[in-house]
C-alpha cells in the first residue's frame, strides 16, 4: 500500500515546536534550531510516539489486546509503548535484556514501567554475545505470547525501538511536518541532526527528506556500538520501507552520512564531555538533553561546527528525541555525584 494511504492514530501533540537556540547559536557562529520531539506529550515525551501512532493503529486493527516489545533495561521505547498502550486499553509486556549481572535498580524508565503496570520480564544476558542474547530474548518473548494466548489474548509484537518498516513511517511524516514548519518560518535548513539507534528515526527522516523534496543534509549520530556494515544495513532497511510503501526512492550506503563514534565510552555509559554539554545547554537555554542519547548527539553536532565540517553560518536543525527518564537512573546520578567539579 502507498505511504500516503497508511493510517495512524493520534498519540502525540503535533506538530512539535521548532525553536531557535539563541545563546548557543551566538557562541558557535551558526543558526541552531531545535525540533522539540521531547515534547510529544504522552508518558514524558520522545521520538517513539511517532512510530507508535502507526504501530498501535495496526495492533488495534488486528484486534490485539496486548503489545509486546523489546529493549534494554532502561528503554525509553518500552516505557512509551506502555504509556500509549495504557491510553488505548492494551496490556504491555516488556522483554528487557540486562547485561549488568546485577538486579537493576527500580529507577528511571524501569520505575515508570512499574507505575504503568507493564509486565516486565528481565532477561539476564550477562556474558552472552549479541546473537545468544537475541535468542534468549526471543525465547522469553515466545513464552510470554503463549501465556497470554492461553488466556485468550492476542499479542502484537513490536521490534526494538519500534523500528519496523511501518513504525519508521512516523519519521517520514515528521520530515513533511518539518518542511511545512520551515516554509512557514521562511527558513531553509542546511543540516538536520538526529540520533541513530534502531534505524527508524534516521531512516524515516532520510526517506521523508526525499519524499517531500527537501534539500538539507541529514546527519545521523550513532548512540551505540554498531556493526561495520551499519551504512549497508541502513540503506537496505530504507529500501525495504520504500518498496513496502511504494515510495519509489532508492538508497545506496554512500548516500548516508553518519557520525559513527559519538557514543563515547559505550551505550548509556556516562562521560564528562556529555555532562559538560548538558550543563552548558541547560545554563544557556534552559533545555535539557539526556545523557544517553540526545546529549551525545548534541556533542557530536557541536564538534562538527567546531571542526568546520558544518560551515559557520549554517542553519541547523537538531532533533531532540527525548530521553528524560535516563537522568534518573542510578548510573547517571552516581556519575553526577562523583563529578561535582563539572557543576
Ligand atoms: C530510541 C531513541 C533514539 C534513537 O531512535 P531510533 O529510532 O531507535 O534510532 C534517540 N533518542 C532517544 C531519546 C531515544 O529514546
């Protein structure tokens, strides 16, 4: 079916605002704007709601009474799935891979999952390689689905990050929204910057930029370790979305621009430079970026400006994808306590 005929439900407050970061722009000699997808309005906001608008529409159409999804212990996507599902009267099952080897503290998203009443199933993946961890998680998912089916419920399964072809349409649509807003503001963006984790946001925005014929360059910033084939993987996912929804757009790996090493010491591992940037943005604009995703992406963007890869005077749109609950996890609060000198 064609993209434009695919229906969604309304979960997020859209369009999200685009604002100019006046003080940071002045300090860096560029016009930096921020797309506030942290303000999507349900369950503390974030990018996953745009994908869930499509995914949960399909779940309802299929007559499902529960949704199951996957992620890391502190997944924002899992919590937002539980929030959106609650609103729609669906039960949520979360299969969470935990490699820490300890019992995770009930903090951040895990605490919110509890409040939302999600059925949280932790899978201990300590010492396992990626494939073994995946296998263990899909086995846990299979068992959960059987249990719910035995109770007469039908379960809709959503992949990690909500990044199926259908879910990523949320960000194709967001590219259209950005185009309309830019026109209304009489602005032309030269660059769009977003985090890249599970493919959906970056791929959707890339496809959307072609579909809606905008001429900025999209730069994705990896927020986690990725395989050496990441560009090939993204291009083939993009081509899959394009052909599934008859968009007639094709993508080669070389068409994609990624910053591959911005996750610093590792996915969700706190670091000094990111917290300094979080501090500087908060103290100059009153806006928080989070320590796991958007903070690292913001650091990468400022580096590109500093090194001249993004020319001075450019119009840049930073996509704030949310992630606030990450602040309130033990490993991030411990880092802040141990690095008082930064603050
Ligand atoms: C999931 C997430 C991302 C990455 O989005 P993907 O679509 O998975 O690439 C970025 N920022 C935040 C806050 C997220 O929760």
